[in-house]
């Protein structure tokens, strides 16, 4: 599995069927995605869900409104479903 | 006994005959009225601080044998909520959570109801391990398919649930959220029914059988319980302003739709000890300026810590 921060253009080009988790920034200009697809045009990439969690906890501003970050458990449980 | 001034909207002086008797011959009238639904003066709710940690939590550290439901037990959890979060929350807020007493893991006999603000989904989930879990969710902004019932019940329209858009509410802008689970090991809508103000939210996204991974196998150990946060980090409590919770009831059976409607009581919070299923009331927290259980079962009290506090409704 791959863990990225991408922009809206990269998201538009991504294979939605391979995304299992999506989290938009509060201003909706950047997306955190967990996907089986390899994406080249990313803003940032992480080695693991744990590393991504750590990043969001260290820099929650802009991603979550309660300053808590995004946990691995959320990445596993809040499934991306295209269209809703 | 007050004096009677009118009968059937006529002044008593104008009524000559009542039920075939001259009014002057009637010494006393016993008036039978339709049974009224008992309620009580509900003056307070608990407001959960948006700050994380047990020092700010509204929680029971150990349910002391009163809350230890397993995957194959029936139960009902119901509470009233008045959201304080806004549309910038962009994550989930936990409404009700329980895990094994003393555990810091989300995977220890967890039962939870949480709302994911950025997706406008209300989730019910339970699990015994990270790979042994069952869930379903209810989407509020789509008036089609499996989501149409939730759309109608919540009344939020196309705008997501928040303090600025509370949708269909009962008294004092509170909404009663209820999950009633059967003995079947599933969070699907045939087995775990979720209600908004006593109205069933329908099949939910994953339908009658729900979704999940593996087979939860929960043990009947004591649990810690929280309102307004999870129970492993005591976080996910919302943003902006405090969310209020009121009148938590926990029942040791799956309440029927009519029993949940009775509890909703047309939006006026009911004294649950007068409910027709009161014999199945396991824990009852009115949160009337204290965290005490009033079910009669002597369950442990809620601690209300830090900036969390009781507020007038």
C-alpha cells in the first residue's frame, strides 16, 4: 500500500478504484490518500500508515479541525467510496 | 379538587343535563382523562470539553459489571445530543465509546457510535481485534437508495450535521440517537438498527448484513465508557464549541421500534424508569447536574472532568 499527499490535479488523474482511504484538507486543496496505485506527482509520500499518522499528529493544522491528527485505525475503517 | 366551570366547552351554568342526569342532581364528577406520558424536568446536560485526555473526559473508568456486552448479546444504547462542532471539524467525533476497562487500545471489546464530519456519516461499530470487527454507516446527504431513509430521518438536507445544522430535533435542540442490537453477530441493519429521534435510519450503506472483517469475539469483561470522546485516547471530541449530551440509557435487550418511539416521547425526554421496558434498563444517566446512575441498579457514576461540565439546557 502507498501513502501520499497529493494535489487535486493528481487526484483527478488517480485510479479511484485503487484508493482505500481519502482525506481532504480543510481547504480541499490537498488530499491524503492510501492507495495501491503508484503515483509520481505527489507532494509527499510516507513509508507506512504509522508514518502518515505521525505526520498528521505533528502537523494537524489544515487537515483536522480538532488538532488530533489522523490515526491508522481511521485509515483502515473510514473507507473511501467514490461518489459519496 | 378544582371547581368545574365548563363541560364540553359550555359554562356550567348553561348545562342543564349531563349524561342523562340533571346537573343539580350530580354531587361529584370524577373526570377520567387520557393517560399522559410521564416526563420530568430536564434542566441539565453534560457538555464535553473539546480538549482531549481523561482529565477532560466524561467517562466511567470501570463499569463494574454493569456494561460488558458481547458480540452475541442484545442491547440498546440511546442518548440525546446537541452538536457543538462546526463544518471545519474535518474528522470524526465520538458520541459513545466503550472498551475494556483500563485499556488504551481501540481493539479491546470496543463498541462505539461516531460521526465522521467530513463525510457526513454516522457509524456504529464493534470489534474484538483490529481484524475482527463489524460496522455499518448512515449517510445523511443522499436522498437515494440505502441512504434515503437516513436523509429523511435526519432532516439535514445537503448540508452536513453540525451546530449550524442540527436537522430534525426534539426539545431544546437535542437529537436522540439510538442503536438497538440483536443477538446476531452483525452490525447490519437487520440486526443492529440505528435511529434518529426514534425514526429508523434504514439499511445504511452496507445494508442488512453490514460490513466487517473476521468474526468479533468479545468477552464479558468490564468496560470503560465515554460520552463525547473515544475510550482509548479520550480524543475526537469535536471542535469550536462543546457538544452536549443528555439522558443516556443502556438496556439489556434490543428495544423494538415502538419502544424506541416511546422513549423518544415526541421529543420530550422521558423518565426512562417509567418506560414500558424499564425492567430491561441496565444503566440510566439523566445528567441532571451529576453523573449518577438512576436505573436503580447502582451502576457507577460518570466522572465529568476538566472543562467538561454540566450546563443548563
